[in-house]
C-alpha cells in the first residue's frame, strides 16, 4: 500500500493568522449556506468542517479558542435536549415493546460493527465504537473526544453515515410519497425572539461548562448543557429557543474546531479505510431495514413509518422527511429516534468501555 504524502508546511502556513481567520470564516459560511440551500444533510456543520479540514491539511496555524468551542458545544447540548418532547413519553408508554426491541437491537448491531472494525485493526478501539454509535452525530463526536477517542475519525464515520442514511431515507420516502407533496419546513434565519425561551438557552449555555466541571462530567459543556436543559425542559416545562442564526454559528464553531485538527495523515487514514467504513454503514442500514420489515410484516406498521423510525441516525433529517409525509406515524418515528438518542447519551460511555474491553489482540 502506498505511504501517505510527506508532510510539508502547506499554503495556509504562509499566510498571517488574521487572513487565515478571514478566509476560513468566509468560505465556511459560504459552503454551509450553499449546502443548506440544496437540503444537504447537516449542511451547516459539514460544510464548515470540510473547509476547516482543507485549511488544517493546508497548514493552517489557527485554532478555535476553547471557550468559544465550549459555548458552541453548550448550544448544541441545548438543541439536543429541546428536540426531545414530552409527547414522546406517551408514545413510549403505548409502544414500549417495539421501541425497546428496536433500540436495543440497533445498538447491539452498531456495537458489534464497531467491535469488528477494531478487531480487524481498520480503526483503533473506542474510535470505531463511537464512530458506529447510532445516536446524534454531533453528540457522539463531542462525547467521543471526552472519552479519549479520535474525534476526527469519529466525525468522519458519523457524518458519512448521516449523509448516506439521509439520502437513503429521502429516496425511500419518495417511493411512497408524491415528491411534489413533500415540503421542507421553513426555518427563518432571524425569527422574532421569544425572550424567556431565548434567555433560558443563553443562561444554560453560559453556566453549563462551569457546572459540568464542578460535577466532573467528561464533556462538561455539551453533557452539562444537555442534562440541565433536559431537566428544565421535561421536568419544569421550561421552553428553549435556538434561532437559526445561533444554531448556524454554533455548528460553524464546532465544525471548524473539529476540521482544523485534521492533518494530512488523518485524512489519508480516513480515505484508506473509506471502503470498509462505507460497508459497515451499509450493513447497519441493511440491519435496520430488516427490523423495519419485521415491524411492518409482523405488527402491521406501515413500511415508511417503520423505515424512518429505525433509520440509524440523522434525527433532524428523518424528522423533516417524516413531517412531510402525511401518512407517516410521526409520534412513533420520533419516539423511537429520541429513545435511541437518550439511551446512547445516558449509557454510551459505559457501553463503549464494555465493548472496548473486548478488543484485545
């Protein structure tokens, strides 16, 4: 096998840092917005991350300040928590056997794939397991870094799966639904601010890191914000508002933070294992498709609902597709997707450690 390219300073290294920042911000925002206009999955995060990867491999010497990165993580934590609605629990109460079996089987399958990737020495232990975890992609990347995995390769695996799963879900949906009837919900960039809800978001994002550090949480900003916001949102009914401009800014910060840490060696390694990673994603998608078929065949759930409910990742994109299809049981789709996300957030670290212990030569 060919060896990776010999390291060299790269064109970015020759530029002054203010110019590096200017180019990074302009191109990251431009690519993110461009991908968003064509409904590319996770566009506002993946676009800036790709630009930052290009800058990082080109020798960029700039790095996102850690307090700013922490604030971006905290906003994402609030976003994840506020996406879990109280109504999900009523669906869970009525459909808990379906949800439990589907969630556990998907997590077992993804853990087995991560274990296999590590045993075959395609990627190192916990990195492969975190990269295969079927939770929210951004959440998995942020948690993986806190637990010692290579966040760059985890991001590569997670966001590649987001793209593949979302494209497949959109294609499958079009087999059942008239494409002209599928309208993507509009999210205005500068909506009127609901000041109490917006203030709750800002307050939690501001204090989450300090509280998370006091509690010695492994990812204090993200996990701290997610836990606080979840307790306030579900326990006290506190609303949260994350306007599109704030979400975009947070995604750009997180994407650039991850991307700037890529090196040529990391990119080379990612490209080297691309076929194996894509195969593992296709296997997981096939496994989830088989679960969807069983749900449809044995329990009479309509095929599109079953498929969207069991799709391994891309909760936001799946929600948009499910909302646009009028014949889909949206409550079941969101209950199953949310239950899997909550399960991985709560038990992911322990599960990864358990699986990683079995990865010994």
